[in-house]
């Protein structure tokens, strides 16, 4: 190998980083232990969504969604990109207030969003429970089939001729000095480059000391084809609480209309559980929750259910930047939890700016891995 950059991991984050660096003229080798888009990327929902839990999250998700919208005309049918929008549904007064706050924050940040009363919600999504009080419609959110998009980024994007992908090749170690970096393959072979980007998802902690990532297991289920049942990605406003703040097992309603007419139903979160087996009890809880919002769901045929692991940092924000210290040639792009498909393109832009010494976005510091650097111990 002889590349400017070696990217470890061909999930959506590694693929996006490789594509961005190649588009900026660098020669990139991508090494994956398995195949393209086979990790969390294959297990996820592919909802491209603006979230505003914090100013930095809002900035990154919004910038990333804009990048997806710009990429969309170039993607193939099999990448299944649809700008379907998101409907956030409110069950009670407290969630209606949250809907108003969300709409106001989005409007202030230039994100198209509309408050829906109960009638507006029913018009937008007639299959939703008529007991719901209203919600918010976010026009420009989208969906994508992330494993295919990862493959597109690595093989069809603007700089793809400068990307070489090596699959079935596990990286056992990474190293760097202030002028070069290297990886060691499991077979012992060492490969050198000017920079190494570690983007191997939940396994990043195995390659970089001090990285703390916790698994958040999730279940998803897909139905047979029922075109038109829902038109937008639909989620309960309570999802935001469940996604970021819960411990133990939590479920929240989240449903996606696939271009095939199938409905993808989520979602669950279990901390620290890395067993890939389906837990029938959690799946049942998730479906019971979904039927509260989509009462007709019990009559649909499910054809497959699966699980995946989200890689969560202690503060729920991804790790994007120098892996160990400023000036390092070892870089991290990992820990994207439940938003890695959305934020992959924004992550790649932030990381490429840093690697190439370009002007950084003002919110870049919020994602620096250095925020978890251990304080020096006195005495
Ligand atoms: C149930 C569920 C639902 C989700 N829904 C959404 C959603 O709707 N929207 C959204 O934005 N995000 C969603 N996510 C999150 C999203 O899927 C992830 O954040 C994203 O896929 C992470 O991508 P990644 O490239 O960092 O990691 P991965 O996709 O896990 O890729 C890591 C790659 O690294 C490789 N690798 C690991 N170790 C090594 C090694 N030592 N050497 C070489 N290669 C190695 C693996 O083989 C793998 O291919 C969801 C996740 C789950 C589990």
C-alpha cells in the first residue's frame, strides 16, 4: 500500500471520510475486516434527520443533511434516497409544548418545519392514532439505504478513482509520529501513510487507548409491502428522551416508509448488551409501543427483525478529530451512536478540514476526542 491516508473501516462513516479526502485530491486506502457497510451501517434505519439536543448536534446534523440533499441527485435507485420528511407526533400537552419549541428552534436555525394540530397531523398521516394531539413536520429530512450509499461513496463518488478498498483484512494496531502513521494488519504486515483515520465504529476502542464507547443495542423490524400506509418517517416526540437520556431498556415509536412499500419499525435501546440475538420481550415492547401510534400495525405481516449496536460516547456526541493530541497523524471518526448515517457526511467534512489544515467549522471543538483526555494527576 502507498496512500496519503489509510481509513480503517468501510461503514458509512469510513466511506464518507474516504470519499471526502479523495474528492480533495488525496489517495486513500480503506481497510475493512469484513465488507463495505456491514457493521452498524447495515443494521440501522437510515433516517437522515436534524436533531437539536444541543447547538453542536444541531449544527452537525443540519450541515450533514444539507450535504445529503446535495448528493441525492447523484445517487442510484438502489441507494433508496427519498426526501420524505419527518413527522414528530405529540401525545399530550407536554409534547405539544416540545413540538412548539422544536419548531421555533428549527425556524430560527433555517430548517423548514411546521407545527401540526390534531387535524393537520391526521391529514399528513391518516393512519396515525386519532388520539394524538399534533406534532411537527420537518420537510427536508430524508431516508437512505446506508450500506448501498457507503458502496456508492467508495466506488462512484467524485474522487473514487483515488480510493482503493481492501476487504476481509483486519487491522490489529495503529501507530503515528508527528510526520507519518501506520497500521499493522492482523497477519503482522505493516502499511504506512501520511495519516490514519480510525473509523471502525464500536471497535475503535480496541485500536485507540482511552476511547470509551458503550454499545446501545437496537431492534428493528420490517413488514411486507403496504404502500401508502405512512408517507413520512414518523416518530414520537418522546423518542428524543428515549434516545439520549434513558438507561436500561427503552423503546420509542419510529416508523419509516421504504420505497418498496415496506414499513421499517423501530426502535429499542439497551445499554451494554452486545448479544446480537433478538430479545422477544424487547421486540414485543417495541411493537406494543408502535401500535399505540399506528393502531393498524397488528394486522401487517412482519418479514424480518434484526439487531445492531450503536456506539455511544459518554456524552452522546461523536469523536471527530485527532485521536490523541493536536498535531497527531492518527485521527478518529467514531462514536456516532444513533445518528451516524445522518452525520457521516458532516463528519467527513470536519475531519478533512482538520487533516488538510483548512478553516474549521466553529462547532468542531464540541466533537474533539480531546474532551475526554484524562486530567493530569498532581504529585
Ligand atoms: C438499530 C439502529 C438504528 C439506527 N438508525 C439510524 C438512523 O435512522 N439514522 C442514523 O443516522 N443513524 C442510525 N443508526 C446509527 C448508524 O447506523 C451508525 O451510527 C453508523 O452506521 C455507524 O457507522 P460507522 O461507519 O461508524 O460504523 P460501522 O457501520 O459499524 O462500520 C465499522 C466498520 O469497521 C470495520 N472494522 C471493525 N473493526 C475493524 C478492524 N480492527 N479492522 C478493520 N475493519 C474493522 C467493521 O467491519 C465495519 O465494517 C442506527 C443504528 C442502529 C443499530
